[in-house]
C-alpha cells in the first residue's frame, strides 16, 4: 500500500511550500463551500446529510493530521480536489448492474476511497483495511463518529492472497456464500498486486481501481477469467481514471 503522505497526485508539484497546520475554524467552512461547488460543477448529487458527513470526515482528518501524518494534502481546496472529488467523480461507474454490495478497501489510509464511498452509497457495506495501527484507529473513530458501524468495519492488517479470506471471515463475511468487490487507490505496485488477489480469490467478483491511466498495463496482467468492463476518466488530472474489472460469467 502506498503511503498517502508521500503520494504526489498528477499535476501537483513536488516543490511545495511547508504545509500549514489544519485550523478547524478556518478550514472546515472553506472545505464545505468548495466541496459544495465541486459537487455542483460535476453534477454529483448528494443530500445535505451526506455533505455534512463528508465535512465531518474532513474535520476529523484535519485534527488527526496535526498529530500524525495521514495525508500531505489537507488544505481545503487540495483536499476537495485530490481526495473527495477524485473518489466521488467515479460514482457513475458504480451504477453498473450486478455489482456486489460488499466492498473491501485495500489500504484505506485516511478513508479514501472506502469511507467516502460508504457515505455516498448507503446501500453498500464496506471493510476498510489498513496495516498501520494509528490509521486503523483513526478509521474506527471516523466510523463511530459518522454512525456507520452497522455497515462499515475496519480490519487492521495487510490484504494479500494469503490473508484476504481470514480478513473477510474476521469481519463476518461468509466467503462460501457471498461475493465481494475490491477497491484500490494509491496501492503500491497495484498492476502486479491486484491481479494476484483476483487470481486466488474466487469470492471476489469485481474491482474498482483508482489511479493514473494505467488500465492497459493492469488489463494485460489480468487472469483470463477477468475483463476490463469500464474505463472512466476522472476530472482531477489529465491521466487520472477509475476502471471497473469484473469476473467473466461464461
């Protein structure tokens, strides 16, 4: 899993001034205003309760970021663009029929994409996985504060071919009867790691990959039972995209 603290999105210069600390009274109102504008500009429909939940998450993210690094992109404008809009702009892809209703976020970090999608898709269940103890604790705190505990769980540990079944079972998923999907964003060596998970996990039926426009590289490594079903450019960078992979049914 890539560390979001050191991940530089497309279009962001590595030569940045020193990051200002998060100040709630200043940053939270700016974030709400800029998030509202971004949602309207990109035609993303969210109700008032969902917007408030995302603002609360940003508030929690900022406060925790002052104590330990969850992300280097915490200023309101950059957080809206590179974190929240980067995830929410993928919502059109999530309306494809026959997708599973349980998703495993590989390396959720500060809650991207899994926690944001949990707010946007109240009909789905999510397992947020995170190997770093402090980040896992932060995710549990967010789940509690946002009252998402009935359908969002946190697993503290790595998700690899040998551990995914144990992680799902730990979170109450019966892999003998249920299928699930995988969410991947800023995953270290994703074009190699994700196909390994898909190949050995028959209970995984779909995957969303958020990243640079490397769909062709990823598709070339897919197991033969999988296919690239959708490729959706994201508005946050010239090469940002989300792709949907699904298991073939024939």
